[in-house]
C-alpha cells in the first residue's frame, strides 16, 4: 500500500543552475510532498547520491562532462532500480530510443511556459509510487518466503485446518511424516481432530476453538495414523484469527513416540542396574573424591559381616591395608571421568581378617561431584590356584627331566627341529648323533604309520583338533621298532593364520603304562594353561579400545552373541540387553540396507569384507559414524557360524570432512554470484567503448581486473583451509625457481641459498611462494632482490624492500591487509593458511638489509 503523504526526495541534474532552481521551485509548488536537490553536472550528482538519499533522479540530456544517458548508465551500475526521468530540451526519436535501451524510467521533453512542470511533478510522483510499491511487494514476498522456509525447516508437524478439520496448509515435515507431499495432503481430513474429540467427554473442544470459547487445546494422544502407523503425539492447537474473525486452526504437533519408549527403557534399565548392584556376586562400594564410602551392596556387607549403615561413612583406607590415604588420593586425582583402573590389594574386616582382592575402579560423573565405583572380588582361591600352578610347573619341569620324556621344538618355516637328550636316548642315540632337522624324525617313523601320523598333524595344523596326538612306531639305533606316543601343539601362527612353530613330547610306551598316566596329567595341565590363555583373550576383547561384536548367523541375519564394553558404552546400552539382539536394530536405515539388502553380512561370512562405513544409533538417537572390519567366525569343525566385527568411531573426522565440503560449496557459490555480474559489467564496458571513448572507461576496466583478482584470491583463501594430505619430498630450490618464472617479477632478482628437500604438498607450496614473491615485487619495487635460504628447522624468504612497519606486524596476515592500493589483501592470509595446513609455524620479521623476512619452521625434511 502506497503512502501518498510521504516526502519524495528528487535529485535534478542540469548544467544550467538557473533552470534547475526554477524547475525545482515549480515542481515543489505543484506537489508539496516533493523536495528537490539540484546538481549542475553528472559528477556532482553522483557525489550528492552518496550523501543524500533520493527517491528519483531527473536529468538533462546535453551536459558537458557526461550526457544524460551516460549518467543513467553510471547510476544503474550502483542503483539498478532507482527511478530516472530524462528531462531534455533536445527531443528526438534517437535520444528517446537510447534512453529506453539504457533503462530510463520515463522520458519528458522540456517545453516553453510552466504548464509542463505539472506533468513533470506527476511523472515523478507516479515513478516513485511505482518504485515504492515494487519494493514493498518484493519485501512482502521475501518475508513470505522466509516464513515458508521457517515453517518448512521446523522439525515438528505444522499445519492449518479449516472449520471441518481438513488440511489447508501443510509443512514439509508433516508431509514426510505421512510419507507424501504437502500438496497431496491439502484438502484431506485430519486424523488428529477426530482423535481429540473422541478422548474428550466435555463437549467439542475443536468447535470451541472455532467459536472463540477456547484459546488453545494441548495434550498427548496415542493412536493409529494411516500412512504412518501407531504413534504418540504431543500437540497444541490455537485459533487462526484474521481481522478479528477465526478463519481456521493452527496446529503444531511433535512425535514423542521414541521419547516415551526411551523413558520406559530408562525405567527398566534403572531397575536392572539397581538389581544388578544389590545382587552382584562381587563387592561394590561407591565413595566420594575424599574417600568417604557413600553406598555398598549386599555382597560387600556380607564380606565384612557388617550392616550397611556401619560401613557407609568409613574412609576407604580404613579397609584397604596396602595403600595409605595420600597414595589413594594421588591415584584418584590422576583419573579422568570414565577412566578405569585395575589393581590388586588386601582388605581387612572389622575383626582383623585379611583377604586379597582384585579391584576395578571407575570414576563416574554425578550431580554434586564425581564418584568412584569400586567393584572388588575376593581372589583368595585364585591366589591359591596360582600357587598350585607354580608348584605344578616346577614339578612338570622336574618330571620332564627325570621321567625320560623326549621333547621336540619344530620351526616349521625352516624345518629345523630342536630335540632334547631324552628324545635321542629314547631311540638309542646321543644328541650329537642326530641332525636337528625334520627328516631325522621322518626317516625313523614306521612306513606303515607315516600316513596316519601326517594326516593327524595336518588336521591339527588346520585347527580341526586341539592337539596333535598319535601313537606310532619309530626305528631305534639298533634297528628295532619302538612304540612312541607323540603329543604336540602348534603354538605360533603368522598373520595369515598359517602355523610356523609346534612343540611336543615323545613318550616311550613300550615299557610301562606309567608314561601314559604322566601324559594324561601333562595334557590336563596343558588344558588348564589353554583355559587361562582364553580368559586372558576374553579380557583383551572386553577392554579393547575399539567397539567389538561377536555375531551368530540366524537365517542370514546377524544376532549379537557377545560384545565388549566399548560397544555397549558407545551405544549407551547394557551389554546384557544387547546379547540376543539383531545387529540391524542398532544401524541407521542406510547402513541396515548395506548390511542386509546390499549383502554386507553375507560378504563378511565369506571372508570378502574389508573396510566399509557404517552408522550406529545410540540409545538416545545419536548417530555414531564408524569404519567396520568384519571377519568370519568358525567352529572347531571349520564351519562358519557368524562373524567378529570391529568398529572404529570416526564421527569427528566425518564432521570435519563435511565442513570442508560446505566450505567448497560456499566458495563455488561466491564464485558464481560474483563472476556473473562482473561478466555483465565487462560486456557493458565493451559496448560503451564501441559507442564512445572516455578515460572513465579505462578506470572501469582496471576496476574489473581488480575484482577478478579479488575473486580468485577469495576462492583460494576459502579452499586452502583443508589439511595438506598430498605430501611428498619436494626440492625447495626447484619449486622457487618455477614460481619465479610464473610471477611477473619485472627487473627483480632471485638469490637461492638452499639445497633442502622438504615434505610438502607441492601445489600448495607453489601457491605459498608465488604469493610471497608477488608480495615482495609489489611492495619492494622493480629492483628488489628476493632471497630464499635455509633455517635449522625450516626456511625463509626475504626481500630488500621497505619492510613491514612495526605497527602492522600483528595484522599483516589478516584478510584485507595491504599497503598497496592495488593489492587485494588476501595474499599473506593465503600464505598463513597454507602454512597451517602443513602444520608449520609462520613468523614475519625484519630482513638482514631492512626488508620483509618471512620464516617458516616446524618443517619435515625428507630422509636422505
């Protein structure tokens, strides 16, 4: 809506000041809303435009320095939509045609008398009102677009209903919620309105909104929503009032189904944790940072034979007999939240009884200060078993020596075999008489037994049997055959799983069954040793710093059979709750599709899986980006029964990658939005040069060239923020010499005082030197000398120019800094970003002869 009472500010440009003043007086008399400012030349008019805000320009055509159409073209470069009336005493079709081509708003010829000033005032008023109306309409359209964008950006379902509860306006979130489009939903009846009416006994709340008897309706509702499924909605409805009348209802709703489920799971998890705490077979106590016990479980009370109220309030060092208060405080202070420490110590009960314990200490964040959770296990029996094992080991070594047991140690990569003396004596040889090689054994095994023995060892080496165990005959030194029980095991494999070392024993079973019983005892000891090793492997699995999951394949789907602490903690789900879960439930939809439909799990079962990205979803909905490595898991028969999967969290790295992609997108948009109008301006300049010659056109051309340089430097500045990843050894002198040829150095000279080879991204290093050389030439003059030399930890480049003022040393690398009127101010900022991308330190100082000196340190040199 136009405001006809608003002041209209007019700039009248005419080289005849008397006529301009007279015209201003008549126009202001015709319409008291018009205020006229006058200027006697196009240049003066441009200066006034910078000082005074005007709504319209009225310009003469024939003026000495710049005619009216040239003035119009200049104004259009800065004010493309400002009304411009060509008011000329020289009327011709050619002038009118040129004016229209140049974008004039109106064209009016000067006439004798004063009547035409009324026409001029009317033309000014019409042009300004049209201009203001277009601006207001454009502003309203922009506002509407912003509102629409804001509504469609909401992560809530927003819409407007008519009086019958049908969709009138629908945002994109609501349409996606129904798996359709906003246009498709408009006109459909809402499922929410009938559900609200159905759950209300006291009248019709929706009609009350329409009648103005209620200000809002809000609450939660659960139900089936066609096109979406069952959901719990949190909603708020308010009347849509226009000019005092209710024309519909505004609705904003949020799907809180997942939140409700999480709340329920949290209740269940809390209950399970409380039950686990109280019913744990281990002792659990929780204490503050000053060592005061604030809670204990039932097992802790039973171990100390004291009630909870007597134990709570004690200091930790009152029960820990191996560490004093200062030592414990130092231990706690060195822990961060989430850190775990495992140690062994000794507890003492109230009656003086002491017992050894294995302690797992974790620092936890809670309201009111950190807490320390201590899970302790009585290891009295374990200590006794270790003592027994130590005794057994000593007895085993004595038995080997005293029971005439032959021992062999086979290096399967070279077939060298180390035999002990008993092995040789068992066959009637001395150890010196036997070659330490596999053929010593192969040539003495009975021909009828060799195939069975070889098959038995092959089955063991292929992990089909736990041990290699055979009974066969061997030829003695006197040519007789003696029965030997040969027992061994592969104890070392390479990265591919191929066996590379095996050890074993020979027992003489010709003479006595005593050796049989001794072998059984040794076998049991080996089994116990294997069990202990497996327990150690399990500990490594549970405490691994990467997420690990063991699955079993059921109907082609991965079912979690076990997972480590890192996996459970990252997803914020208890391990017990994860066991038995389909692994796909923890994936995002895209990752789930790659796992099942795209054959990711099948490839892992076939050992064809390498490294692939996967996205996991935590209990609170957070997406964790990972890299997955999965291998098949086999049973003892060699059949594939599932997989072992390792996930490495790469969330932060991916976020950085996306930030770089957004930066690249920004640079491309800036390039497009700046270069397009620059191309138009350059084209207009060429057309103007065809029509006339003017020194102003050369200035415009120089301005265009400067703008192009600014755009290139801006793009370089935006894109050089990434880290330098394509690094390789680069000869510094060769790179500098190449850059010197590509930069316009005029009569400047170059001095190379370096033979260094550094590790760098060659493309970016060239950009660094090109900018520094260009900076030296631009500021140092045509006779400047540029020197590149060596530093202990890097290199420098200095010039013989005037140097950088001390006051500017701190700001020299900032965007826009330049002491050259023709400079863009980006060059040194680009140099800084390239240095930072390599991890280098960049400093500016005064050179040896007073010029600028740039020192780059922290550089990696190529190995010679």
